[in-house]
C-alpha cells in the first residue's frame, strides 16, 4: 500500500473510531435514564439488556455492520453463566447483540467512577469487584450468584481474561473463575463463539470496515453434581469445544472489499488445549472470579 493509501486508511480508522466512541457515550447516557426509569417500575433487571439492544441497533445503523446468531434460543436457558471468546474493543458490540434479559456483568470497582459508562453500570446493577480486597470481592460474587439464581438470570464473562487481538481464529488459555462460579451455583455454562473480527476492526492494522460477524451458541454445559475437583476438566472440555467452533467459524465477512491486511501479533500462539499451568489470576474487567478458587 502506498504512503497516501496508508494515511487515508489511518484517517478512516480514527474517524470511525471517534464516531464509535460517541455512539458508546450516547448509549451510556440512554442507559442511565433507562436504568432510573426501570428501577422506578420495578424492572431494573432489564436495564442492561435494554441498553445493550439500543447500542447494538444504533451502532449497526451508523457503522453499517451486522451480527448473525446461530441458535439464539439457547441464550434464554437461564440461570446460567455465559462465556465467550474475547478479541478486541469490538466485543462490546457483540454483547449488545446477544445480551439476554436479566443478565449482568462484573466489573472492576474503578470503572464505577468513569463518567457516563460508570454511571450507567452503577445504575443498572453491575457487580463491582474490589480486587485489592479478597473478602469484599467474594461477598460481591456470592451476592451476584444469589441474585442470578433467584431472578433466573445470567452472568456474562470472558474466560480468556484478556483481549487476544488475534489476527487469526484462535483462543487464549482459559482462566477458571467462570467455571468455579458455575459449579458453586450448580448452574449451566452457555458457551458462545464469535468469528474472528480482526478484518473488521483491528487497531494494529487500522481496520474499521463494514461487514458481518457470525456468532454460534453452543449447547449448554450442565454442572449439576460437579465439585471443585471437576473444574479443571470442565474448563478443558469447554475450551476444546469452543476452540473447535472458533476454527469452524473462521473470519468475519467484510462488505464489498478484498480481505484487508492483517498484521500478525507475535504474542499470540494458537493452543489446542488448556495448559495445566495456565494462569488463574484475572487481568481484565470480566474475569476476577479466580478468588473463589482459593477457598
């Protein structure tokens, strides 16, 4: 690509990025208002679902993108822990499409104080975890599980623990927090697999293209009768199923363009199974539940 072509591509990337940021801010503002209103009528558990749908349709209309879901009816089999592969900042768009009613997320406590986004998360019932205080975090997680079971809701998590930014369909090793939670609550795990989106969005390659993303919902995995001694095998089994589906789905589809250039990430290596020595400490918002493993 010529120098001028690279400059134009970078300009397109940052322009669309600014538009996407404004879509997020507007959606978060909507979420605050929606959360207050739904709280007043006793429907607060629908706040994150309503805001997620608003964000998805707003983003899809403006950015001309689309998400297709295979077997979406499985998402309603709650209570459950929902898990997915974690690729990039575009994952929030994926959440907007698949987020079921009565589902919530966990987040690190610091996010609570971010204008607009933090306000929405606080108003809509997000469970904020203080990583520096183990006892407080465990109390919060136990409350989340109690609410999840009593409301027949869902808790969404990313077991990879960090964004992979992988240019090819692959999974990072899983952390076990989500699986410990599911076993503790004796509720199923619903795995979701998203096609690789690096050809649609990649900060490293300056890709921000129109296109279609495919999501496959796998069969719910029961945990009734399992104990903490079964968590390692449960994690490995689910990892293998999701890893197979990731490779079957392949890349997302870019509209009306040749496949964009994707720069390789040297830190990403494809794994076919979960290494026994995989880390269990969380590094991002969605995976702090490893604390349960130490009890």
